[in-house]
């Protein structure tokens, strides 16, 4: 079976489809993100990894926030990406050309990044997480912090959750 290309708009459709597949959105805590305020402290990316997976060697249970937060965001992200694809193809149908008809796609990826970032931050707020050890709570109190929320000591981890849209 041979493929027949009909109509002058076909190259624009191909460009729009390619634009949708050339970029991706990454949501999490980048290794090259802002440094922590405490001197010689591990990065937020390292702390996030340890919180997500746990560290039996240091008696730290897993307190998963990233994967569950992204899972919570998935229905909204799928809806946003579907609409971005429809909008990109509508632009093509109207013979509107942007930089490779990626305008709607770029807007969709940015929106997915915001939704994912916010869902992960919300998961840090809502948990549920295994309670802190009494020793950890005592250490916080000695520093003047009365919070007993497991992932919210200085709030730097939560603030480090971000997103990036980048080329694949």
C-alpha cells in the first residue's frame, strides 16, 4: 500500500507532528539547582533522592513525594497535551505558521511543567509520610524549628522542585 500525499498543507502537518516530539518536560529537583543555605550540605537533588528512596544505612525510611506527585498530575497533564496537539494541528489547518508550528506545543509543555511541579509540591504538603524519629524532632527543636512534618524542615527541598522544557 502506497502513501499518497495530498494537499499543500501536508508539510505543515509533518512539521507540527515533529515539533510535538522534539521536546520534553522534566519535573523534579535538578542536580545543578540552587545550593542549600547550610555550608557543606548535600544538594537538594541528593536529599530528594534519599527521601524518595530511603537510606537503610542511615535509618531513613522512604518518603516518596516525587513519583506519587507526578502520578497525581498525570490526568491533567494528558489532558493538557491532548489539547496542545489539537491546537497545533488547528494552527496548521489554518495555515498559521510559527517556529515549526511549535507554539501550541511549547505552551502545552510549559503548562504540564507547572501542573507537575505544583502537584509534587502539594504532595510534600499532604503526604502521608512515615513520622519523624524522636531524635530528629529533638534536633529540629534544638535549632528552633518546631515542625514535625517529615519533608519540611527548611522548605528548601520543596522550593527546589521545578521543571524544564528542553530538546530531546
